[in-house]
């Protein structure tokens, strides 16, 4: 990945690399903190409402949650392969991997909408109980991240196609790749908390 | 970029998929209890570590950045287990 290297001579070079740029890391750490606050809210609500949180996941669609986890992990894999292709100076291949990631993002959004519709048909809403209030708050927040993350990947594909990135300089691609992995990290945490652990 | 690196990334993706399918199986079949909660926490820690180290390429990156990202996947799994083991105590400490 494109890197920033701090100039401190006391730290070995390999421990000073920063993939992408500082701005994207400020954004990633801020977003990870935002999700951490949501997870703390989940834990606190859970200890105060153990019965509700034990029963809550049983009424959600494990299939939808699992499918979206597989899709998010696969999209992250596609993004890694896009970065590798760019380093090999294969811009067209890189763009194809990114389009595959965009397809995953779109599929995730479609499945999530079907899941929300299915929940509604089961009578589940933010008003049902605190478990579903937390579920909707966390998952809709993540839904928005996938939405703008997908749009950002499309922007990077446009930049790739207009030859703005080169084998040596493609920091924009790296930054979006890192941001997408952050969205993936948030989802792999949400999945066990809301769908698996009873 | 060596082919061995691409192979490693491919294998890690397959491993992540298998871990997710295992989690889904646990969600549907396993009896809720300490063992299944611990397994889920460990699975989350492993998945997070793989993405941080290999997909985000922080394994050999700046030590503070790597630590900040790795610690997330120690703390959240630890909280999962603590909340399962001591729900009443934590509830008592967190009343306004």
C-alpha cells in the first residue's frame, strides 16, 4: 500500500509505515469509536434487559445476517485483490475487482431492505422492545455506511478509468480500500452481537 | 507482488467464509451457554485480527495504529464474555 513513513530514527522503518494517509485514518478511528459507543450501548441494554436480548436474535433472520456477513467479507477480499492488481500495474483488472465489490455492496443493501421488510411483516419494529431499537439503530447506521462506501468505490473506479492512478501512486484507491475494510470490521462485530449470541 | 501473497489472501478469505458458516451453524443449532459464547467471542477476535493484519495490511505498519486496531478485537470479545458471566454485577454498576 502507499505509505507515510514517520522520520523518527529511533523506531524501525517497518513499524512506522502507515497505509493510506492520515486523513483516512482519522476518519476510520472516529468511525470505529462511533461503533464502539453503539456496542457499549448494546452491552448496557443487554445486562439491564437479559430476557429481551436472549429472545431478540431468535426472531431475526439468521439467513439474512449470514448472507450479508459472507457478502461483506467477500467484498473486502475483492477490494484487497483490486489493490494487488493495481500494484501489478493492471488497472483494468483492478477496476473489475472493484466492480465486483460494488456488486457486493448493492447486494448487501438489497438483502438488508428485504430483511427490514420481513421484520415488519413479523411485527418487529423499533417500538417492539429495546433489543429491536438497538438492532435498528446499529444496523441502519451500518446500512448508511455501506451505501456511501459503495458510492466511494464507484468514484475510485471512475478515477481509475481516467488514468489518475498509477502503479506507483494510487493513494485514493488505498484510502477507500481501508475505509471499506473498516465497514467490514463493524459488520463482523454486529453479526454475532445481534444475530448469534443469545 | 508475489503469487504466494495472493494465495495467502485467497486462503484467508476462504477461512473467513468458513468461520462465518460455523457461526451461522452455532446460531441455529448450539445450546446457548458459556462455551458457545466463548467460541463466538474467539471467532470474532480471529476474524477481526485477519482483516486488520492482512486486509488492512497493518501487520507490519505503525505500531500505535496497529495496536489501536488490534485492541478493538481483544476488548469487544472480552466484553462479550464478561457480559455473559457477570450481567447482574455490571447492571448494578451502570444504574444512573
